[in-house]
């Protein structure tokens, strides 16, 4: 019995001596994790070398049907016996759509990776984009040098890692590029593209190409060729006037706000309210593209805090902001989709430097020039225009308390 046991041990030792393992593979990772037919695929073999002298002699890959065969050999001329972490990348290239099985043909290499990691799926290019809805492509409402792309991702398993969009015209000239600043796209997502220096943006509707790149502009994930009109649909677009307390106490009371168009006619007006538990308030209105000014007039003496008013659009895309003043209100000028102001849904963008702002204080009416210059000689027709009002656009109140 003892002789038989010794014989088995000797046989086992002989087998180990003839098949030494110098590289232990513990994990197989496909890069990218969800490859498509447009991706250049790499397979990383992750594990440890048997000593400080061990190394991978070489690797090669061959694809036959749905089988990816990776041949790998390792050697160890001698070194300190300690496991040295190692990642061996194997370039595969582009593959047709389908499910693939990884087979390792090894020499002095042990494959201890979990069985599920020996399979991966390549999807059709564009299939991953089916869940990505392109909502709109428009000018930035307050910035003439940016274009905003609004998308909605309905598949949280496909996040499009480190994305950025690039917009081209029909001649494939670059119009605008986004700087990578997101980890991925989840749910509603707004992306700011900087207009390329020297780019000529077509007026009205044009055919454009929009590309979505991932992994820091290294992988083309999606592309669309479609008619594009960067201006909002007439007659007007959503604008969100807001007020917010930025600290230093609690402002309590109401604040009358007014937005004037370039002819100093009231385009819209309303009332904000702030107090305990109500440190933010907002209205939703509809304005045509053009140049405007906004004023906010408190209905009481200051009680503390630092209220600031602002204009914004959906997606938390903000325009200018300004602190509330308790003396004469200071007009805050802002341009709203200015590139679209000369189109059919626009308004005149000329802004009279001698325009007036009229503010009622008790029983008196105070007038001041919008540009802040000395008053000089007033034109009575201007006063009538400044004091005249017209019904505001449809407005609904949104308050967050």
C-alpha cells in the first residue's frame, strides 16, 4: 500500500515537472465591454506571473467562425518565487455580429478564468443606439457660441462611457464639438457643443451629420444624418425666470418681476415669493427669440438673505443672473436664441440706447435709461411706449417649497 502511494506521488511530481505554469490567468476581459461591429476589440488576459523572472513569450489570435482561439506561451528563466500581477492584451480587431467563444491554447500557462468570461457578444453597429432618443439639436438659448444636443437614454445598461458629440454639415465640415465631461449618458442628458472657430452655420433647415463618440473620442458609437433646424419652433420657446436665496438669512416676501422686449413693451410679468421653506421660486413663460431686459422689484424692505434672479431653460441651462436690489431695480439684459431673432419667429433685435425703464414707487413714477447714461432730453413717445403694456404670454407658476 505504501509502495503504491509513493508511486502515485512520483507520477504526480513527474507530471508537474513536465508542465510548469508560469502565467496564471484568473480573469478574461473583453474591451470594450459591450462591443459592436464598429469596435476594434481587445481581449485582456489578467492574472499573475510565477516569479520576478517569468514572462509571456508571445500571443496570437485566430477567429474561425464563432471561435476565437488565443495561443499563448510563457517562460521563466529564474527569479524570486513571488506572484507578479500581469495583464496580457491580445488584439482581435473588428468582428461580425454574433456570440463568440474564447479558447486558450496554452504553453506553461494556466487558464483559471470563470467559464462565463470565455464568451462575449458583438452587436450590430447602431443597435446599441436604438435606446438613445435624439430629442433636439438647437442653439444655446443664451450663448451664441454653443449648440445644445438633448438626448434621452432609456437603457441604463448602455451608458456610452465618456461620450462627446460632434456635429458636421452635409459636406462633412466640422461645425461644433463637445468636450468630454460626462462619465456616461443616463436618462435625460444635455450636451454643450462649442462652435468650431471659422465654422459657417447654415441658416434655417439643413442636412447635418451628428456623431456620438465614446471613450474619449476613440470609438464611434452612433451617428445620425438628419434635417436640422437649430431654432425653436415658432412662435416662442420656453423660458424659466427664477429667484433663489444664496444665503445670509431668510428673505421673506414677494418680488414683482417684469421682462421687457427691445421696444420696452412688457413681454411678460409675474410675482416670486420667498420665505421659510421657500428659498427658490420659478415661473414658466414663452418668449420669441430676441433681446430682452428683466427687472425684479421687492414689495417690502429687506429681511435678510441674498436673493438672486436668473433666466434659464429646461435642463438647468442658465443664462445671466443678478442680485435683487432694494433701491431702483437694475435692468438685467439678456439675449434669447439671438441667432433665431431674424427668422420668421423672431423679433426685432435693435435696442434703442435711449430706451426707458419705468418703475412705480408709491404714487410716483421713476424713469431711467436702460444703458445707464445720463437722462438728457426725453422723448414723450418713448415714455408712452415704456408705460404701455400688453397682455403677457401664457404663464404657469412653478414653485419649489
